[in-house]
C-alpha cells in the first residue's frame, strides 16, 4: 500500500468477491454522477480483516431524469433494487433521505447502500474524497480523517470503533490527526 | 477484568497486530489472507429480502 499523496493511495491487492462487486457497480455509477464510498468498506479496502454485507455510497442530489438513466443502466448490467422496482418509488425514497439498496439479480448480499447527501458532513465527504487505485481500477472513498472522526463520534458501535482503530494504525504516518480532532469538534452534538 | 473487557482487549490487540502486518507486508500477501475471510463470509450469506431488512431494521421501506 502506497500513500502517493494526500488524495491518492495505491494498493496492489488481490481482489475479493466484494471488491469485484463494488468496482463493477462503481463503473456504472460514475458514468452518471459523482459518488463517494464511506464507512466499513473503506477500512476493508485498506486491509481490515472482516467482511461486510453492504457497501455505503453517497451521491449528490440528482434530478429524476439523471436517476432514470442511471437506474436503467444499473438494471441493464444485471442489478436490481431490493427496496422497490419502479424508478419513481426508488426516487421518492431518495428524496425522503432514505437509503436504497442494489444487488445483483437473485441475490441479497452483498449490496450497495445508496443515498443522497443530506448534511454538511456528507457534502464534505463527497467534496474531499480521496482516490484509491487498485490495478487498472480507481475508486473514490471518503477522506480517512473524516471516516475516523465519524466512526468515533457518531457511529460508535464496537465494529465502527475497531474500524477507526484499524485505519488510524494502518495509515498512521499519513494521517492529519489535527484534522481528525477538527472533524470531531464539528460532529460533536450534530447527530 | 471481566470476560467482555478481556474479549475487547484481545480483539483490539489483534486489530493493531494485523494493521502492523498489513503495513509491513506486500499487498498481495495480506489481501490473499483477508480474502479468505471475505469470500467465505459472502459464500455463506444467504438471506431472503425480509430477513435482510429485518436484520437492518429497515422493514418500513420496501415496496414489492
């Protein structure tokens, strides 16, 4: 794992089934909108020794026509929405700030948990994303400092605290610990 | 120290050791080992829509 600069990490990793799933979906998604991957899969990409049943993705608010085009492409590539079938129903969930999930046809796990930005922290994650290069693939993930702060201040489950500990250790020479504290202060009392 | 605290201490100690291993070994090495966990977990995961949403506490928004 090489930290090329503040916004690029290069990993020459063997791909897991979860990686294939994520990269395949992102390949479709990025043709239609910006995105950022957050939460557990970020730690897993960096080597955390655990699995996950879902991959969390945040996108900016998009209009219905763009969503229709994206959903058509998602379906054409062998995925379906677990929550609903009609594009308008799915779009309504997104408008209500609810996450929707996409999986490969006839499966439930793994799936993509897909939601719109709903506050300034989602916006920061989207704006300050970093790039992880894995062979010929490239994937946008949330800034590691934000991930750590969010997991330690907001999510706080044992799994999330373990993820934060792992990221802090594996990337310790490359993290801005003052920025983690700044994000924690911003998050304090917000959720 | 109680069982829960001891369990947590051991778990976090392993996480730190594994992070050190990842930092000091080739990507192909650690990812190969990590993938054994990930791929086997996904292979054994088999749920219905209802079971999955119940687990996630998201049963209130399914339209099928």
